[in-house]
C-alpha cells in the first residue's frame, strides 16, 4: 500500500524566494510585494497546515517520483550492461524480467486474438513495475545517482511530469486557500490586472509620444540635410561662377595691360619723334641765330663799358671768338698807361683782314668777372676765380701775341 512508502521525496526541494541562494547568499523577495502576496503568487511557498493536506501532498510527491523513475527505467534497460554493477543483481534481474514482459506484451498486441493470455501478461508487467518501483524507493541514493548520471533529452514523459507538478501546486493552493483568502487573491489579481492595463495604456501613450518625437526629429534632420545640400550646391555654383568671373577679369586685365603698353609705346615713340624734331629745330635755330647772338653780346658788353662797337660782319667772321676783355682807354688804369707808352697797340692787317684798333696791355688789371658770367645760371655764383698767367694769340700769323696774367676760367681749389 501507498501508506507504507516513506513520505520524504527524493527530489530536491525547490529554492524559496526568501531562502538562501548559491554559496549561501540570501535571495531577496520581489521588491515592493508583501510576503502574503508572494506566497499567493508562488504556490511552492505554501506549507500544509493539517494532517489531511500533508497526506495528500505526500501522495502527489510520491506519484511524481514514480513517474520520474518510470522514465528512467526505459533508458536503463537500453544500456543495462553499463549500469549492471551499479544496480546490483536483484535490480538487474528485475529489469531483465521486466524487459522480457514488455517484449511479450508488444508481441501480443501486434497479433490479434488470445485476449486472456494478453491480460495475464499485462498483469504480470504491472506487478514487475511495482516491484521495480519499490526497489528504487527503498534505495533513494541509487535513484539520485542514476538521475544525475544519465543526461537525457526532454521527452513526452518529462512534459507530463512537469504538468503533474503544476497540478500538485494548484491542488496545494486550493487546499490551503480559505474563502476570505480566495476573495483577497481575486481582488489582488484584479488590482494587478488593472495596474497592468494602466501600465499598458501608459506604455502605449509613451510609445506614441516617442514615435511622434522620433518622426519630428527625423523630419527636422531631413530638413536640415536638405538645407545643407542646398547650401553646398549654392556654394559650389558660387565658386564656379566666381572662378569664371576671376578668369574673365584676369583676361580683361591682361588685354587692357597689353593695350596700355601698346599705347604707351606708341606715345613714347611719338614723344621721341617730337623730341628729335624739336632738337633738330633747336639746333637749326641755334645755328641760325648764333652770329646775331654774338653781335648782340658784343654790343651789350661795349654799351655796359661805355664804348662803341666798331665790329662789322666781316670782322665777326674773321674773329668769331672775341677778346676776353675788350676794354676801352677809359677803363684802363693810369698805372697801366704809364707802364705801356705805346698803348693802344695797333696791329697791321693780316691777309686783308681789318686791323685791331686797340688791345689792352698785358700788365693791365683784369676786368670784372661779371663780364665773363653774363647771367649764366649753369655757373654757380659762389664760385671764386683766381688769375693764372696765360698767353693768347689772336691769330697764328700774328707777330704780336697778347699776354694776359689772369684767366677767368679756373676755380679756386676746394670748390
């Protein structure tokens, strides 16, 4: 009977929310939720409060263990030689007998008829299964060793075991829940549902706001991108047009420079021609009026000295260079006259040319320097002149040379 089976389940108890986690670390409860609410939401936290409830839970736990052992038997039989030493002779023989009965039942199920023998074999198979379960339940260490040694994939039997464990938790919850607690639980679930609904609505509204904000941001970004693209295009067009304008201005400047250079060259050529023409004209005028200028200068000097001009055009041609000091008897000092009794000198005619009526004595005093600087701006007025002895011959064939003790054409040293 089931009452003879030990109440302790070989399965490890599930970890509680308020218990200790791995390595002795405390596992905290859900934040903001009281202990009663946690127990109501997690049936594993519920504890039996009377003997009847405890017996019902014991039966459900034993059934869960038997279901897990039943799932292990089929896999142990497939590799019995591998686990024979671990199982022992009694368990090995029971499993071999169970394997033979299973094969026999399958054979009978595949062949119709002989219903009575088939039922007898099925009854023997059930008894064999109960015997194996009793052996495993009597040796829980063997069960745990095989369970953690055999790593199995999830099978339909495992799905059924999980569903049965959920049924066990639901039954425990129903057994431990009073009518008042049931009402509180229903109210709690309604509050939770209402809160979840409000949170869902709030999340939906926030998502809509977020979507609108994202859309607005995307539109703003697109608008700014278009503005940037337009600015880039306008800048490129402006650079191109500016470059073309600069090239045009450079071309026009070069053209204008060439035209100005050409005009300047032409103007320089015309000016050079005008200068050459004016120079030729000036030379012609100088040559034309040179003789008249000499005569006028002689007249001016003689008038300044109080004398008369006795030169004629023939004398101008014979003597183009006048004497340096055409003085008159009135300007010659008395000392010179006394020293030179033959003054004024007379020169005989030479080759039909007229005679020089008078000439100054070589010992006569020099004339004023203004006579030899007649308003000539090219000779500075600050120059100082000194007399040097020289001999001036009026003509290469003249028998009487004119000796002067001064010369007005030598400046003093240092100037």
